C-alpha cells in the first residue's frame, strides 16, 4: 500500500521505522517546521524529520495545513492511505484525500482519555491499565470509528515518559497489522457512538503544583504523570523544587502537618508528610540546577525536619 506518514515527536518514531521497513511504500513524511531551540535559538528539526531524512524519505513541513501549495503537493503523491501518529489536527480536505481514508493512533482505550494528554492523565488518575487505539479520523477529534485497540498494563512506578515509550512500540506493532489487513481488505470497525468519553485535556505547568493536603498516593501519581514534563513542583523559601520521583513512606507521624518535612538526612533522603501518610522524594531538581537524588540535593540545600513546604 502507498502511504503518507504524518507525525512529529519521539512517540511517532517506532511507527515510522516499522512502516519504512515493511512491504508498504512510504511516499513522503509530513511533520512540523523546524523550530528555534536552546539558548542560541538555533533552528532544530523535529525527531520525525531526522528519521525521515536518514531513510531518504521526502519531507513536507507546512506551517499551514490548509495552504493550497501543500494540498496540491500532497495530492500529487496519490497515496492510498494517510497514517497519523502524534500530529496536528488535519483539515477535512486532507483527511478525505486518500481513497482508503486517514487513520490515527491514540495512546488510550478510546473513548477513554480523549484529548491532548491521555498518557499523563491515565497515570495521574491512578489507572493500572491503558492502551492504544487506531481509528479512522472523522469529524470530531479522537471520535472516529475504531479499527483496533490493544490494552497495556501500567506498572506502579511507571512515569509518563516510561509509558510513552512502551505505547509507542505497541502502536507501531498494531499499525502494521492493520495496514497489512487493509491491504487484504479485511478491516472492520466499531463506532464510538453511544459511549460516554472521558477527557484528557492539555497539560500546563500549573497542573504540576503539589498540594500537600492531598493523599500520598495521589501525589505519587501526579509526580509520575508529569515526569518528564512539565514536572511536579513545590516551593520553599521562595525557591521552586521540582519532584520527578517519589515513594510511599508509611503513615503520618503524630501531629505532622501536610507539607511538613518529617525526615531530612543522608540515610532517608527527603520525606514529607501529606494528607494521609508520608512521601519520600527520591529525585528532585532545584531551579537552575540538574536533576539529582534527594540525598545529593540535601548536601547543598539545607532542609530540616519540621520545615514545611508551601501547601
């Protein structure tokens, strides 16, 4: 089958690799334009472009997906199918262009966690299972007919970054299976109509604020779900401290308030009280510094038992 692949971030790489190595023909890759990054604001290509160039695949980088020149160029390829993995919202004239349609990969068991951040919200909400869904793009976002889903367990200490890598690999496997079956005319679909969806809105930095009057497990899930970006954070003496990993650390000591530091030494690291128990902060980052263990952090930033983070 003749394909055009559309994607941008690291998550899309296993799918593009698998399709480029398959019997199907990837005619071109569509990704976002290069963007300035770093202190020097040097233009940096997206991950999908780097892979496509290394494979000798033509790359299209439109600023505007409705631009006539881009639409005309896309139609010249006469692709059978468009494959979308972590890309922008497509205009209808692009979605309906290929005769076999446009399929998309979403890292959740739709209609659960429709939206921009399904991986993060599944972890934040304490789910122990999620998955990937491949569906035909329709009129509403993430609401098209489902071709296939595959469930995946979420490990208790898995971060959003860990889970994203796992689901990226699963997505690549499922995509190739489906496209092989489409080539043989064997694909069936299931409608999402009639099932109440759950939202997965865009994550912002404000979601990362740790409120110590929540339970220890809720906070551990928040920290996991926002690792690597944007990172959960707390404050002390006007300094912001990001927390990337934490462990449950037993019941609250008598009289300890939420946000109160209950232990702070080279043996235990940094332990903080919550609404219903203690949380050991195992990996942290002081603003302007690198990520490090809390034991290493305490060598350079003095915190004592009885000090309290802002609630």
